[in-house]
C-alpha cells in the first residue's frame, strides 16, 4: 500500500522580496514549507540567512541547512522554532550534540544524504533522527534534473530505521511525481515546478491528484 505522501513547497532565494512573494503564493494552497539556507561554504549559492527566515503562525516549517558548521546555527534555529531542522551528513563535525540540543527544545531532527553518501556509512545518525532527506538535485539551486537512481536508498534507509520519515529533494515535477510517490517516500519537496508556475495552486493540486492515482502505469 502506498504511504500518505506530503508535497511540500520549497523556497530557495537570497532576495527578501522574492521570499515574501513566494510565501504569499504558497499560502494559497499549503501551510507547510521547506526553506533552504546556505552558508556560502558548504553550498556556494547564497540564500536568506537562518536569522532572517520567517513564516506565518500555525505553519509547519522545515529548515534545510546547507552549512559546514551546523553547531553555529543551532541557537538561531532554536530561536525560530521550526517543526524540523535538517543537517547534512557530509559535514566534518559531529552532529550528535546539535541533534540533542534541537530535540531538547521539541524540534524534530533530519539528516540529508547527498548523491554520493551511502546510508550505511551514516547509520548512527539515521538511527537518531526523525527524518532522512534523499538529495537528488544540485545544492542551493532550483530547477535541476532529478537523479532518480537515488530512490535505491529508500530501502536501505528503511532497513536501518523502518519508521523514519523519508523525504526527497531535487527535480520533482509532474513527469516524475507519481513514480516518487509510489517509491515508499513520505515527503516530496517541490521547488521550481511550483515557484516558476504561473498558477502554483493549480500545479500543486494536479500533483496531489497524480500521487493519489493507482495502477501500473507510472
């Protein structure tokens, strides 16, 4: 049986005006948002800073921090109190203290796996987090092509922690949304397919309808 899959709009921008405009557009069809934050080191493309992110009261906000030193961001994250904060498995520091600090404040923790990262190599982190994000695009950039081979990681992650929430980030659109939804994912983050749409509400609703379809033609 297919899991209940949530489509989450993504914001990736350094422009406060664009950030505000995208939030207003998302408000027409969803109260759940995935916000990308980079540091210019781990991911080169600039985005809005952690201290500047904001969302309407009552929304569910997931922060994806593409940063080299997550421990330096934990304080800002706690002040913002998102629903979920996701760090990269590939950083050089131990993520355990950062995850513990977030959990203590009631913030869910997440781990991102880049294309070259094998789930078994970061088993200890997968076992401690609430969410594992399979990254299949280009860091800090919207509009890339999804690396669908990354779906092979889903079974490996389930083998480590069967009940963990698994998300997908990178290249999701109408051509692949159904295949992704039927691949045992829980969350599909959608960036440019919504951000660049003339009518994002209509595209979002079409995607929801598509993932609800059953049958063998994916």
